[in-house]
């Protein structure tokens, strides 16, 4: 499964117990788009994920790094809100092994050879699924 990595800053420090709860999965409700164009609400437990505290330069303890294997609508925000936290900053840092570090908003970068292999492999898998 493709991993998605995010840097997240919360409104307050998250307890170790809440981090463990999120790692195991929490029940959230998200909209799901149907082929007909209509959407419905889906309530389900999130898949397990990785969460680690990051070490910010400012010394705060409100920053976390999430690694997800699913990508439901506003998933990280909804997961945190379920436990009483507000997401202040959310930034995707990696998708399917391709790192986005150093690329600013509205900027782009050419993929290197290894990154192109990831993309080509994903395209080939998509054609056979």
C-alpha cells in the first residue's frame, strides 16, 4: 500500500495515550463520493498508522509526523478532532516514496530515476487492476 507522510502541528501537546489510540485507529465520519455524483457519510475506524513526535526547532511539543496507508477526506484532522485536538498546520511530506521536501507551494521539481520507477510501476498496476 502507498504510504502518505505528513507533518502536523496541533493546538496543544498530545498525550502518549492519545497517540497510541490514534496509532490503533479511531472511528471517524467522512463523506464518500458515489459514481452517481451523490455523496454519503461513512463512519468507520481508521486503519492503524504510525505517529511520532517530531523535534521542532522552536522546542514545542505540538508537532507530530503521521504515516497513513489510507487517505480519507480530511482524515488526520478528523482523527485529531475525535480526541479533542485541532490541527493548526498540516503538510504532506511524502507520497508513495516520493519526498516533497524543499518544494514550495506552486513549485515543481523533476523526478529522479528512482521516483520515475515508482510512478511507472503505479501506472502499470493501475492498468491491470
